[in-house]
């Protein structure tokens, strides 16, 4: 029986095994596990890859958001505007600092924050905007940047799912005051554990992040403020350096897989049976996930499962309807486009190691699931 996972990290490892084994053993042999040459090299390489002046390694994508918001001065009484259609960490970090997440509904085609909705929600209390590049696609960053700049509001890109994506030829992370990345194992650039990074052209912001990640100090045992313990360890950095060399080729393979699906499903889309991921023409996505939409999602998922193809719902519940945010007072129907997306989206396998034969099989399985 065929069994196609949503992502195949074992196949990926097999394709880079020699380099990975060497890199990991090299760190173990060196005896240097925290704040060392691998982490420093990775910071330089990611900064160069994104086209940013600085990069700061951290323990996770969540910390990348949290520490950057804190460095931007976000705190009690502030509002931070973001999307309700994202992973919880995007808004959790805003709330963890005592600020209020303000949710702007999404554009139903790209599933990113609708920029007219964003503009409507800007107030004098808006301290920052967190722009999430959902599933690896960026919104119109020129327009978003103009809305923010007109009001003097900094933009933090939540680029956790979008390393390598571009808007107008410039990479994710390089558009905002800062860009936050996650190296969670399933991300396009994934570690063998947790990891994160912030890129920024703002040298003062980078310096502040270095202080915050090191218990609020610059010098060991001297602490200027209350900080965090947030470090990207040397083993993860060494793994990520090997994988970063493959990232452009992997992202390209994801784009090819996405293009294949969009062609394979074009007739179903024309017949109104499926909605394909909408592509914003000014950008180049990296398809962290390839997400179909249909009111018959459960039937599609069950049909795929019966044919040995994994799929997953991202996300079942929008953030404004999460129990943790009940105190914010949103009700069903307040952000209808995000709510509908949560009822209809289904991610199907879209990763570099998928062969043309497997892609064919998955497309046929999806078609059969909707037809029977
Ligand atoms: C959009 C988004 N933001 C933030 C995060 C948090 O990253 P991490 O799991 O590395 O803390 C993730 C992924 O998990 C994510 O997908």
C-alpha cells in the first residue's frame, strides 16, 4: 500500500546524509555547543541570503517574534495588527508582552492579511504590524510598507514559512524593520530540533536582540535588564548551514510541484469544485504548504487517506476564535473570510523529494476523492 506523507524528512536526510553526519560530528568533536563559529557563520550566511545587514540566531521562531516585538518597545496598552489566519505564535507573542493583538481579515485568494482591512485597523495605539507570509507567499510589501510608513509604524515580517520567497525581487525578511524566521524541523529550512533567527538592517535592533537573548547582558554575569535565554545551538547551526546550500534548489522543486498541481487541477478549479492557491503576481512564493480549498474538505481528506496520501488542515480555528483570546471579545462572523478559510483549506504533500510519478498519483487521488 502506498503511503505518501505530508513531508518526508527521512528522504531529505538520505539525500544529504554524508554532509550532515560530518557537520554534526564536527561540532561534537569540537566540544563547542553554544555561541560558536557555526552559529556566527550561519548568521552571516542567512543575512547575505536574505539581503539584510544583520542576523541574530535565537532558540525558535516564537522567540524571534517575541524578542523583536520587545525590542521594538511593544508592551501593555499597545495594539499590534496581524492576521487571524496563522500559527498561534504570531499573536501569542504580542499578548505575552501585555499588548493587544488586533486581527485584520484576510484576502481570500492569497490567505494573507487584506491590506485595506489592515489600514482600517490602524489607530494611534498601533505600535507595530506583524505581516505573516502565510504558506510561503508574501503580500504586496510595497503597499503594506507604505501604509505603515505613512503612520510611522514598524513592520515585523513573520517569515517563518517563507525563507527564500520574494516580493519585487527582494527576499522575505528584508522588507520590514525586521524579519523573523523559524527553523522548526518541518519548515523549508528546518533544523533537527528548534531554532529561529531575526534579520534586520537596523544595527541597534540587532544589538538589542543580542542582549535580550543573553539574559539581558553583554558581559557574562552582568545583566542590564531582564532578558531571556534564547540561543540557536551549534549542532542546529551546522545542520542548517548544510541545508541552506540546498535551499534554492529545494524551493525551486516546491514551486515545480505547485505548478504541476495547479495545472493538474485547472479543470476542477474552472468547474468551481476546488479553489487553488492564489498567486500575487509581484512575488515568488516558496510553497511551504500547497493548500487547496473546497467546502468538501472532509471528503477530500478522507479520499486521500483511503488512497495512502496524507493531508492536513492549516488552520482549523482562526486566532480570534481561540479560547486564549476569548477576552478580546471577537465573535463568530467578525472575520468571515478567515473563518471560511479555516473551514475549507487542506494542505496536500508538496516537498522537493516528490517524484513526477508520486505527483501524478497524488493529483489522481485528489481527483478521484472529489469525484466518487
Ligand atoms: C507563521 C508562523 N509563525 C511562527 C511560528 C513559530 O515558530 P517556532 O515553532 O519555531 O517557534 C511558526 C511555526 O511554527 C509559524 O508557522
